[in-house]
C-alpha cells in the first residue's frame, strides 16, 4: 500500500519536511495547515516542490468546528471552508480532514450534524474536494468512529467519507473490528499512530506522546487489518504529535517512520519482507581504545586473556569462557576512549539477517576487508553502534575468528561464562527509534520501559532480548535533551558463582564500585538471608534482587572512560536487570 506522513510529524520548515519524507521513501504527505501558513512558498510552489520530489499531497488538514452549530455560525463556517477549498485546488490536494467539533456552541444533534456536513461536502465537491470526517477522542459530542460513521452514513453524500485515526480509536478502547462493517469506498483516509499506555488526559496524551507504530502499546496492526478487510485501499499515513520528534532531525525521524510502516505492514499481513532472523547469542563485543593500557588491566583482573591478534588490523581478541572482547586501537578519535563500538551477534543465517536489515532501511555498512578476511556484514543502530551478523566456528560458514592469529597466553579466568547483556546509552531523542530498530531489524522482543532514578533526573531504560535470554540488550536514555550523550555504557558478564568470581577478581586487582552501607541496611529489611550471606554481599560490594521467578546478584567495576563492566549471577528464572538497584549504582558512580 502507498505510504504517507503528516508534516506535523517532522521538525523543520515545510521544504525540509518534504525533502525528508521523499528521501525516506514515502509516497505522499499530509500538509498541516500551520506548515503551509508559515511557509514563504505559494501553494503552487509547494505543489510543484512535492511533485519534483515524487510526492503526492494526500490530505490537507485540519478544518475544525464545522458541524452541529447555529445557522448563522454555519454560514461563517462555509465561507471559511470555501476559502480552504480554493486553496486546496492551488495546492493540488483533493481530500480535507474535518475533525469532529469541540466548539461550546455545538449541539448534540446528529441530524443537524449530518445535514450540515452534507452541505459542506456539496461545497467541497464543486472544487473537486472530498471531506474526510474524523471523530476526535475528545470531541464534544462525537468522539468515536462508529458515531462519526453513523453521521456520514445519514448525510449520504458521495464527497463525504470518514477518516479513521488509530490513536483516537484505540485510546478510547473502541473495538476496531467494527470498521469492517464500513464500506471501503467510504473510508477516505487512514491515519496511524501508536502510543504508550498512560494514565493521562486523552488530549495531552495525543498531543505529546504519540509515537510510530511498533513503538507503543496500541494494537495498530489489528486496526489496519480491519480497515483493509473493509476494502480500504488508500495510503497508510503517519500522524504523530510528539515533543521529541519536533526537536529531532527530520531526516532520521522520517526514516524511522518509514521503517515503522514497513514493520506495520508485515505485522498486519500486508507484505512479506525477509523474515526476522533472531540472534542466538553474543559472538563478541568490540571496544575502541587508543591505548590498551587503560582497559587491558581491567580485563586481566576480570580473568580475560589476550588470545589472538587480527592478521591485518590493530585488533586484539580477549577471551574467557564463551565471552569474547575485541580491543580495537584504530579508533578514529571520534568517541570517548574507551567506548563500546560494536557487537557481534550469533545469527542462524547471517545473509538472511542482512537482507532483513536492508528491507527495513538499515543498509549494510561498507567495510574495509582484506582478500583473505571472512565476509562479515554489519548494520548501524541509531546510536552508531555496529551490529555484526556472525556464524562463529560453524561448519559451512566463514568464521571471523579465522582472521585472527593465536597469541601466546596463559589460560586463567575468574568464572565468567559468557556475555549476559550489553547496555547502550542512546541520545535522548533517539530512544524510541532505537527500541524499534532492535525489535524490527534485529528481531528482539521489547520489554516494558522503566524509569531509573539518577541523582540529577529520571533515566529511561528499555531492554530487548530473544526468547531464550541468550541475547539481552538494555537501552538507556538521559533525563533530558541536554543530558550528556556520552553517558557510560557497559558490558555484563555471566557467572555461576558471583561470590567466588568477585573474590578472584579482587585478588587480581579489580577495582569494584563501592556500595553505600545504607543499601545493605535497607536490603536486610526487604529480604531474609541465610546466616552470613548479607555480610558477604556487604564485604564484596554485591547487589541483590529477587522476584517471583528467581534471584539476581551483581556488582560493577569502576568506570574507565565511557565504559564499565558488570558481573551477574542469575538463578531460577530471573529475567530482569536489577532495576531496583540502579539508583544505588548511579549515585555511587556520580560520587
């Protein structure tokens, strides 16, 4: 199906918005009235600019407070509408959005609303315009789509149809299956938005917290399926009111929106792009550092050994158990030192994973490769982290480990078995984009978003994982747009015996994050422990959490550059990340 985006969804001037929409691959746009009014371009110039970019103008919006009003006011409304219709002819738009009225002068009279909307449609038809009537979730008398349809049906005018908006429908808890009873040719337009579930006034919820489909909690795919079954064949159009989008760079936002529509069409069964290839584990984590002397002692104290060197690049391989760290000294000098720059994911089918990424506007990155190097595709996440699709040591596949020559080393270790999770800090305005990327491109399932209390504000965190929990990625964002984008990242290593691992690490010179004594006093009030258990945690700086499924023990190293490490032990079916301990960790790191 054709795709469209409302200009109100993007930041910048109208020209910038049109350019961003076209470059992202949209077929058309909705022109928001304020964008046109504020533009120095004439309607004809806007029409020509859109045409030059390959965009159609699918909707002009909004016209407000039209129906169910006294006759003298309706006469003024018709005069206002006539002017809009003439403007639309100049603009090249043939459909106008009319929202259900919120005017205090409107009366609760469906017959009057139908009669006046029919007259409005007649006036519109003279200008070659169709009227798409939309029920606002906060409309004064009409606030559900089925009520709006009854009025449109009663008006019985060929130039009057209905506009369905997923937010207005789903935010009120309306059942979208009723859409299937509406004739498809009377559904003039379909606007799409998702949103997180929030206990908030619906107007404020809509104006500030809409997001792209797949980034929130609403069943947008189910609504699209209902509209298509009804016979709707018009564009799928994004209309997003979001404070973050209004501040973010328009090009990135447009690509994010286009990706969301690709995922939405797949979820609704309308398209069949390459299927998700869910990663099965971590192949490696890559750390960029200009001087390995800063990070090598930390890895050594955590039991890692330098086992190999890349045959053609300044990259060392450090290993312990199934956990692998690449230290890359070819940093380019554009990130804090050291930084987590890349993650290798074990993929059942690396080529199919790359094809999936390409179909969702995440192109494979160009990569310098010597003739003998293993082919290894990578895509960039919104924060710039590169994700490689790997088949480590698997028969029938090229393995990246073949590019490394073994280095003399003495096997050791403190009991680390594998990488448990990685935590990636996102720019504030890319948090939802990152969540959608990890879900759609990497095939990971998103978890609920949580707020973490930092001494200087609330941080957002959202994890994504595969079903088995062998790949876990925690995404975090700062408290505000001005928050430091270079907040620390970290890598968590799993162990089956955290107490033993910590004792060995401390014996090897590891510097662990000090935990305040008050934490353990509070912990004693929250949980009952075996004799001596809490004292051991206090001695070693181990934090503790439990839920109905199991227990979680963990501790942190001090931060080096932009990076710190975590040791974790999961028992039972514990699936979290110790969120209740995050404020303690954040305060200790600030201190």
